[in-house]
C-alpha cells in the first residue's frame, strides 16, 4: 500500500480501545496475553460542529481487551453545553446512542462547548470547554482512474483515487480531518420471474428487488496540519481509493467527504491514533499505547476514558462517479441452478416462497436469495433523497 507523509490513514471503527500487547515472532504470529480483572473503560464518540445538527454521541464500555468487546451504555444523561449558557440534553434513540433534536443546539464558530455525562451509577464525566474553529471550506473533490499496488496477490488493482482541494484558509495554522461515507447503487444478478409455493406463480414485478443502494462509513480517517504549507491551501490531497473491480463500482458510486477544522488537541488525538494504527500495520514496530481523549471522570481524573468529544468547524461535499466504461468487468456472482429445479417439490413449505429465474430461452432455474433480492447484500430498494443518476 502506498504511503504519503502528508496523508496518514486510520481505520477507525472505533479504533479507540487499547491495542493490547501484540508481539511478533519470526513467523509473524501475534501474542495475546491473558489478563485478569479487566476494568471496563468508558468510550465516548461524538461531537458538535458548525453545520446544523442533529448531533450524535455514542457511549460504549469496553468489556474486554478486543475492539469488538464493547457494550452500549444506556440510561445516561448526556448534555452538550455552550459557555454562553445554552445547553441541550440529548435523547437516547437506541441503547448507547444519544442525539440532539432537529432545530436544537447548533455549533457557532468562536463559541466554546463541552459535554457532560452522568451514568446511571452516579459517575459524572465531562470535557473542558473547547472553542469551535472557523471551518475551512472545500473547493473541490475529484477522482482519478488509476491502478494501485495493494499486495503481491493484487499488484495492479483498478480504481478511483479520490482527492480533496480546500479553499484558502483565513489563517495558516489550521488542523484538518476528513471522514468519508460511500453510497453505491448495485443490482442483484437475477430477476424474479416466478414464485414457487407448492406451485409456480408469475411474479408481478420481476425487477422489484433487483436494484438497491447501500451506504457504508469508510473506515479511514485522514488528517493534515496546514502549518507545514507555504500557502494555507490543501491541493489534491489523496483520500480514499475505491476499487473498480468490485460491486461498489459496478454501476454508480457516491462519496460524501466531511472536512473538519479541529483544535490542536483534537488533531493530536487523531494523529496519534493514526500513527498507532499505521505502526500496527507495519509489522507492529512500536509498542501500542492507550490514547486518552478529552473526557474525564470529574471525581477521579486518573480514570482512563477513551474517545473524544469533538468541537469542529465543518464543511462537506458529495461527488458521484460511474463505473469506468473502459474497464470491461463481469460483476455477476451467481450461476443459475437448472438441475435443482426438478427437486423443488422436495423443499419444505417452511422455506416457501422460493424465487425462480427464467432465462431468455424460457428455462427456469434456482439460486440463493441474494441472487434475486439485492437487500440480502445489505442495501435497500429505497432510493436516497440525494441520489443523482
């Protein structure tokens, strides 16, 4: 994978737990030590920006040393406070996820904000007030078709390399972070021509479940310190590389680029986190460490709290690209099963109805449900309101 001095990557999904003592041997095996009496750690993920809300704060608790060992922290009282006196108590919309109301508190550059969290056990957590920076605006987001080396097995992978250019900043000392969200249009391989439920019935709309849209958060974060520039403008900074040989780029792809202007403290947090992840990917060549954020226990400041309550200026830009026409790729993942059709009467009624495909010659075939129903691949047939064809 290519590395760039000005483009540090972080796979954060939340990468905020301790990467506990990975060691390597000559065989590159990892060692996971046995730990007793693991003390759960509160993880705070959320913030307030200069764009209108609602804003979301997620509270989880690590129940083990692995990133997946997290449990939601519910029934807390979560409040965002402005130093000017405005405040809002967030509503818990699902376990561990708290959100401001539409039309509620909104971040204003130059104003200072903090978070207050009271857990059901009475523990009180908060951050210090942080001033919201003026947002640096995005000038453009572009994408270039190129081939990249990903591994020995995949030395030349076609795809779009996205990049961002900013407007000139009002001052030279700005700290930026980008997070990305992808939405793509795709299709299931087969139409539903018949349903079988003890007999064959024509399906009224064969393409009803064929086209879907799916949205995924890209588990990469990019940061940049503009103080290293002679002019306060970022030009074509490489961001995400989207492979063109996979279903995501089979039809049409959209990337939402969120650009955050951070405080020096927030930039240090995310940069340290990126550096730790990159070192983990580079044969574990540095010792992992806990990256503490800006939230603390009011009664016990020495308690470890992970995550960060971010106060940031924000701008965002969405772009669309189509599958590159110069690449002739087959995105079919399914093969029609003609042989099994003769055994369809042996399938238990609990599995009815069964989707049936009919080809151009009039021959019918079976296949797995995801070959007919695009929703089985994680998407929805509801077209997003922002989508442009």
